[in-house]
C-alpha cells in the first residue's frame, strides 16, 4: 500500500509492532524438546493478546497461525505436534498478521541450541544481506538493482539464492504490488520502488538449491537440490531517504 495519511501510518506501525514482538517472543520460546505446534499455539496467543489475527490462517486457510519450517523445509512449513525440535536444527518462523485492517509480515531463521550442522554462517549472511539491501532502498530505486545486490552478496559469501520466492507489497492485504521483489537480477524488470509505499523485503539464501520443491502436504517448500536455506524478512516504509523498518522490534 501507499501511505497517504497519518492514520494509515499509525495503523501500519501497530500491526508491524505486533508481528515483530510476536516473532521475537516465539524465537525466545523456541528450544529443544518443544514441538512446532507448541510454538505456533504460543504465537497465536501472543497475536490475539495484541488484537491481531494470523494472516495465513485468515487469508489462505493455512493449517496453522504462523509458518514454521525445520531443516530442509525452509518456508511455509505447517506446525505439527510430530516435529519435536532437536539440538542443532535450523528453524524458520514467519509471522504475518492483520490488525484493524492493516497487514504486516516478518520472519527469521535461526539455530536451535548448538550449531552442529555448521549453518550459522548461512544465517548470519542472510541477515546481513537483508539489512544491507534495505539500506539501499528509497523511492525511485530499481527493484532489480536490489535483487542484483542480494544475489551478488550471496555469491561472494559462497551461496546462491532461491529464484522462485521474493518480497512483496503489503499493507491493505498480505500480498500486494509490487509482487516479486526477487533475490536476483532481472534485467527485464524496469519497476522502481515508490516513495511512501510499504514493502516486505526478504532474503532466501541457499547452500545449494536455486528453486523450490513443494512437499507432499502441499504447503511446505524445500530446495530442489537439497541443502539449507535461511530467510529473513522485514516490512519497511520506503521514503526519499533511508527506509523506516516497521518491524524493527523483532531484533533482526
């Protein structure tokens, strides 16, 4: 959406703070021996206490209140009481919600316990690239140039990017224009970021795969060539200068 009034700005700030606090608290709650269903239920309680409603549940009938993905599954994972977290697992929690007609989205990947799978560098790289990409976004900047930055930084760090998923506009619904704020350079994409618009920027940094493969449940994604993927996401307000990170409270 494009922010036109102070009321709209305050609405986006409220919902963004709600999803950011919920993500931060869900991350702190995560530990070995806990199921992803337990974490999801905790997140539902947090959102409801803040007056917010789960976006994937409300929009898509998703079988959970947040997307929680573990190890080779990296996005759109369905919370389950059968998935019990173990030391060294990589987990991704993606929280999006609606509050008073406004929508916001954020997510992060992290290691549960010790980094016994050697993936902390991947996670750190994903986070660092996200923050650098955001720092370069302002009204008029080409969307493809941000994709080029993400892809170039990932390659320099020894990784690749998932080419099927990317960021998106958000605000009056969960997914809006501009859709497809991708993690790679598309020379045919002439679109530019618009001042005063709200966009969810996210990285999908991969050890091996470049594309997604949908799991048998019809929801979760894994890489087409295996490996691990780290995702980090902020909802931002684009300005004529540095953007405002509306979900900064999540601590990413």
